C-alpha cells in the first residue's frame, strides 16, 4: 500500500502473539516496564504496541493493556488523524510532520535512538485535547527480533506555561512601552509643583521596563535578550533609589534601613538598574529575616580594583540551607514559590555585572551579603 510516510504493513493478532510472548518473558524488559517512572511502550518493527507500563495506560485512559496491544501509538492515543489514511497511524500526509512517527521511523532506519517532540490532537470521549509529548525511540533486539522501546514524556503543561509566559512578557512589554512613553511626555510638560512625583513615575517606569527584560533571563526564556548598559553612577544615586523603592515596601513595615553616609560620592561605571535590582533583593531578604522594630544596615566600601556593597541583618541563616543559598528554588521561607531572590543575586551580580557575590553568616555576627563590583563594567 502506498503511503505518505511510514509503511502501512502490520501483523494481525495471531502473528503478533510470538512477539508479545517474547517481550513478556524477557526479564530486562519486564524490569523496565515495572521500574521506569515515565511512560514506556514496546513496539515491533511495524510500530505496533506489544507491551506498555501503567503510566502509559493512565495516559490512554484504559485499565486493560489488552485493549492497546496491536495498535500503533497514535491509534491507542486516539489521534484525530489516525484514520486519515487507510494504512493507519504513521501513513497519512499529516504523519510526515509528526514527531512520534519521525522518531520511530528514524530509529528503525538508523538502528540508533531518535528523540523528537510531538504535538498531537487526540479525541477523548467526544472532545478534542492537545498533547505535547517528548518521544524517544530506542532500538532493542530480543531473540533475534527487532523491537522499539518508546519512551514518552507528557510535557503539555510545561509547553503551555512556556507559551503563556511568552504571551505575558510580550503583552506586558507593550503596556510598559506605552507607560514609559507617556511618562516622558508628562516629564517634558511637568510644572514645578508636581515635577518630583512625575520624575519618580518616569524613573519607576524605566526600572520596570528593565526588570521585565531581566526577568526573561531569570525564567530562561529563549527569546530573552538583556544587555547591560554601563553608565557613570554614584553610591549616593544607588542609595537614593533604594530609599524610594522601600519607602512604602511591605517588607520594610516596622523595620528600619540604615544607609551609611560614608563613600557616597564614589563614582563607578555599571548598569544602574541591574545594580539596584541585585541590592533590592539583598535588602528584601534582610528585611524579611529581621525582627520587627529592628534595623538592617547597608554600606559601600572602596577597594583596590572596585567597589563593594554590603547588606547586614541580625539573623543567622539556618544551617540546613546555608550551603545552598544561591541554588535556584531553594528558600528559607516556609511557603512555595520562593527561592529566586538569592539565585538572581548571584546570576545578575556575577554573570551580568562581572562582580562577585558572597555572604557570611553566624549566630554572633548575623548575616552580611556582599556585592563586589569592578569600577568599570
């Protein structure tokens, strides 16, 4: 039978029985089916299912593996194109671009593993559903027979979140561009009585714009493109920006920030918004660890080849997390969704600002985070 992609030939159930038996008694395959946590199926050379594990059965929505034996993956999963060609799964024009079909055919043709991503629309209980799967086809020989081990990972939710994230950043960027543009118009037309507040709005909108760009890097989005912009900065400018940021910040409620007056006129060349971002996270962490009514301290110190910022609070970091403070998704907070603050401090402070980030922590001395920067980025 002529097809648009994979061969249509398949075995009937009687001829399929020896292959099913060979797979079912093989100790290695049995062990894999019982221990692999992801979805695993064993196929013959005609891409028909001979065995599959419980995780695969759960995706199929069936309880008895017998109902899937002899079917091809797209047929078992109820792909909407499974009957687009009389040869079944893998044979229609749609199948020529199916990642699962390509992985299986490539595996059989080359004798080597092949991994592809597969976007599939399935028909379950009369309604369609989109699946996004990562499929890896690996050849295996059992009793002089060639089989395929098909490993399947359902990454539908991951792909959906990534797509939603891109849409979010795209739409948010459009709003911010409008905000920045309008704040510039207000700034040009501002009169003396309200100029201070307009300048603050413009500065915060510019900072928000840079924050969004940096956040793309933090979430490791492929289309992120942040380039540090070096400019002359004084310590005084950095401290003033932090004061504005924490004037009404919830973390600063009933807590005090003591800014040192020493070395405030030192000039260095770096990315203003990025330095503020790193120090903001340091200050937030310090405030959240500080008992109400107490203060944290922030100061700057010149060094031979650069400048260092320090943020201190009186609490010691818990011993069980002290060695993993900069690891992504590790947090001292009790609730989930945290663990990016210290990770971003390390990422931006070192990878983007060419600096050095570290900390000291003890019961007697409290905790001090340290950002060391070159005098010129």
